[in-house]
C-alpha cells in the first residue's frame, strides 16, 4: 500500500460492470478501458468465463503501474453453469448438506470460469410473496434461514479461500431488504430495532460466524436512512458488535441512489456519506471514482478510511492467491473439464428431487404400472419448457442444458405409457387458440398432467407482482381440463407462493416444483414414479389470497386471537377470508404417513442454563419407506415482550422404513430460549414455555416447561 498513490487506492474501491450480464442500470459516464490501464479499477462484476476474465486481468496486470489484479465478482446465486433449483426451492429440502454441496459445486464451477467472488448468499428473510426476490432466499424463518446462510457460505468458501475451487461469499442485503413495503422492490422498510434484531439480522450473523468474506449493503432505507449509510447497521452492529473485518460492497449504484433517496445533493456528497459509513467498494456507482480523491484531499473523508478499505480489498486478493498468480482462475482447460460435469449434474438432480414439495395427493401419485392408466397428457406452458426451468439469476446457465419435464417423463416412462404433449396456452397471455387441442388431447387420455406457473423471470430483482394468481389464462385452461372428468395432476413452477385455492380444491395431486434448474425433468420423473418419495416442506406460508399478505407462521397472537372464540365479532379476523394460510410453513406430504407419539420432556422445570431434552416417537404407518422432517417449535407464553405464537428452534430429517418407529431427541439449551428483549439485549426470561413437535407449524403436540430463576 505504501507504493500506491491516493488515486490508485481509491481505484481499488471502484467496481465496474462488464456486459456478460446486465444486473442494473448501465452507467453512461464511464471511461472504463482507460481506468483499467491506469490501475484505477479494483474489481469487475458481470464478466464470466476463463477467457473473458483473462482478457481484463491481463490489461490490469501488464499495463497498469502496479499490476494489482482485479477481483471478479458475479451473481452466482443457484449455480454457475450447472443450474440448481432456485434458493427458495432448495430451502424446502431442509437439507443443509445438499444446500452446502450445491454451493460447493457452484463455487467449483465459478472459480473455473474466472470468478473469485459470488454475491451470494442472499439471506434476507422474506414474508411477502409479492416481492420477487423471495425466490432468491431461504424463506420466512429466521432459524432455518440462519442455518442455510451458514451452509451456503461454507459451501462457497470451502475450508480455504486460497484453494483454486473456492470463491469468496457475500451476505446480502444488509439489511431488512426483504421487508420492502407492499412487496415492491427497493421500497422503504420501517421496522423496530427489536424486530430487526430478532427476525432479520440473525441469518447475517450466522453467515458472519461461518466466515463470510463480504457483506453487501441493501437498496432500501431502514427507518428513513438508506441501508448503505445506516450507522446502526454498519457501525454499531456490523463493526462494533459483530467485529466484521471483511469487505462491505455497496449494492449496484446504491451509493449514487442516495440522491434519489433524498439524503445527498450530488454524487460528491454520496461518496462522502458512503465512505464515512464504511462502505469499502462502490459497485458501479462511479461516486468514489469521481469524487473520493478530492474528498480526501479536502479533509472531508479521512485517508484512514480509504486505507482501511484498500487493506481489506487487497487482503482478500492475497487470500485468493491473486498476487501469486493473477491468472490462476482463468485457465480454459480447467474450465472445460470442470463445468457441467456428470457429478455436478447428479448433485443438481439430487437437490432438485429433494426440493419438490407434494402439496396434495389423493392417491394418484406415485404412478404405478398396475393402474389402469395408459395414456398421459402433458399439458401447459411449462410442460416442455427449458428456459423457464432456470428461474431468475441463472448465471452462465443455458436452456440447452435443461432436461424439460416432458423429456424427463418421456425418458422415465416412455415404455410404460403413451405420453403426448400440448402446450395449451402461453404463460402470460389471454389467447385461447390452443385450448381446444389441449382439451381434445385430455379427452383421449387417462390422466392429465398440467404444468402451470410463472415464467422464470417473473420473480427475482424488480419482478414483483400485485396479484399472485397464475398469470394469463392458465387457470381457465385448468378449469377446462377439469371439465373432461379425467384425473388432474398439477405441477407448479414458480418463484413465490401463488394463490391456488381452485387448484387445491380441484386437482387430484399438486406438486410444487418451483424452478428446479437443469435437472428439472429427471428429478420430477423420480418423484412421479416413486423412485424418490418426496420429503420437502414449505419454507414460506402459502396465502389464500393476496389480502392476507404478509402472512407468516411466527406472528404474534394479538389480544383477540380468533381461535379463542371463533363466533365472537370482536376478534382478529377477515370478513371475507380465513386468517389461516392455505398451506402453513413446514407443510409438505410424503407418499407414506407418519404418526407422532410419546412426546416427553426430560424435565418440566429448568433453571436458566440447564439443558432440556425433548423426545418424540415417530412411526412410519404407511407401506413404503420415507423421510419426515420433524420440527420443534417454542412459544414463550409470558415474556416482557409479546413473543411469536411459534418459533422454530430445531428440526431433524428422519428416514423410516414402512412400519418402523424411531425416537427422535432434541437437546435444547438456554440459547434456544433467548431473544432480544425490550432493551434489545439477548436475554432469557423465567416463565412458562410451550414446546411443540410435529410435522409442520400447525400440526403439533405440545408440552410445557417452566424456566426458573
Ligand atoms: C443488484 C442486486 O440487488 C444484488 O443482489 C446483485 O448482487 C447486484 N445487483 C449485482 O448484480
């Protein structure tokens, strides 16, 4: 650093965008080529591929004065070339091992494609299905979200950032971005510090404890102050309390957008505010590039701040081995050997089958050869669709690598059934031209398999919806198909919970497939055939209608909960809708059934720091083997703050043969009963706690314990 001029130091804090992807408004004021040559750029995003990253790295290393290598960042969100299920889907596996492995493979591929840094995991808790970015996170629950955050960080970063097959991770978006008002992207967030600490921050802390190399600021204001310059978030919590010493990167032009937020008059003031708020790198905002040197010279921003940022950026480059060999990640041979390997596809397939949630099944699934079914009609705009299986943020994914549902089912069942396909309608169109062909096909078939949902890009950044119905006339198509009187199985592809009351009432079976990635068809075929017994559970509540939003399982009780007195008028209810979700958090079916019994606690009174063991017997009472996710929730009945009616505190995925019983034990410690109290202190309070175990957040057995002083 001693060799560096102030201009070169500020250059390290400047990140520019390439054009292999567009992930924000392009900044027209750039003079990027010249800046690269002069060593005034520290990082690039949206450049993917060994050859392309090599090209830029060579310019910087060979032509700039000090030859400091670039760090290449990119949105590797659910796979790089091998595209895995979207994160929301993956979270429904509740399988931390497969989640970690999918991040591991994403990192292996990303690092072979010249990338050093992924802008993932997104660990924003999301309770609003209108918000498109719900697709990109781990759902609505803080506890599960925290475990997933750690698993993904460990998967991306491995044991050592210096290994050639790891990338630096980035916990984003700090913080509370998922609470955007009205589910509209970039919108303001106004929540209490207590809510922030109890609900939104723990996944970030968990990412930090797992060693995450960087944090990204969020676009939103938090209680009136843009997150990018929010002192409570960055200085008090991230730096002082949590002692984070890695890089903080802005979101895409979130520094420049301080002007639109109305807290800075011009880009110079943006740079001042962001630098003083300890944002180390300006993503594509050109505020640091154009004004930070001047601000330091004027004494408005201390050079100590610049030095500290540059030290962190260079340290990460050292850790990644870029000073030993700036080209180590951009070797075309390695890239071609590694990406999209058979093993990677196998893991993507495992992840995909584990992500499929069976929402309803009236005995129609799995398909058995012995049934009378011979002819199957695959109908719907997502039946023979490759592109949309990639979901949003599909990185270097290519639709030509996708196994569509049609291909997957044909491969698995082609010799057992006659399988015919008709699209029926587009995803989002009012045209009904093809309805009659679809109905004709349905009439000639024994079973209708309808593939409906959203386009892959209807969720993700800036892709919010005010209604969460099936787009276009897909519901009408389903209704017409139902008229044929044939059995109707519905497979949904979507990046958010949808309003599907009619489907719930009328379909014989419903499978939530989200966007499953390149192995979508093969994974679905495994589930349909029963080769794999579905075990996934929802990590977000499904509302009955958009008016219930936000709806989440860990809400407060209110002073007039409806269940206490359903016939009384003055109760917390809607006149025109149930207050309950259509499907609750934690819900999902299997082809077998499980029974819970003998729920017991090792004690009924514990002192604050004692351990408690909760045990329950779970029996597979069906005819085939299967897996159940046993969930444990608590409810602090009398606390100094009103506490959620349920809070997930533990879970275990148990595999059981038909007829088999296992005892499942959970050890709980005082940490599990703590929360941020009214003084925002992490605290345990004496009193009665209800403990629940069961198969989802509503279907539970309960016991009480007392925590004594
Ligand atoms: C904006 C998004 O909010 C962020 O998540 C992403 O990493 C950046 N753009 C870069 O593409």
